[in-house]
C-alpha cells in the first residue's frame, strides 16, 4: 500500500492516489477503490478536469467533468466519456467496478442523440 498522503493538497478532490474524498458534485463521501486510483465519483459519476495527461494533475481548469457517454474498448473495458462544464474539453476515464451502471446507462440514453 503506497503512502502518498503528504502529496494530497486538499485542493484536488479527485486525486490520482486512492484515498477517500467528498464528491464536490453530490456531496457523498467516496471510499477508496482498492485496486486502482479513483478518478471519479461512483454515485453521480462526475469527475474533475485536473489532468492534461491521465494522472498528471497539470490542468489548471478544475472544472466539473460531466459524464456524457460510454465507450466499450475491447482492451480497456468500459470508458466513461466526459465533457468539462467549464472549458468544454472531452476527457475519458476508465469505469470503476462500483460505478452506478444504471445511472451511466441513463446518461448514455439521454445523451445519445448528440453522437
Ligand atoms: Zn458524486
Ligand atoms: Zn476544463
């Protein structure tokens, strides 16, 4: 188990390291994932625009990433497609195995006309 606690700055609610956080969007407390770093909320599925490249935290936008779709990749499995509510950038995050899949399906259905 990596102990990277000192790297945590409080500013970043969605951090690359696997630690509990409070979701900025829905206010739920999110437990660590356990097998990889959690990069989005499993309840509302929102993420945060903090990476230029995955995990680098080099992005200064910090806008909310809204889940807008789902991609099924043969190698990587399901990837959630996000659009930043602030700058409009499209990002992708790997789906976690405790994500709310029903909610994801709803989002996909509601947004499918855009694709
Ligand atoms: Zn949430
Ligand atoms: Zn952004």
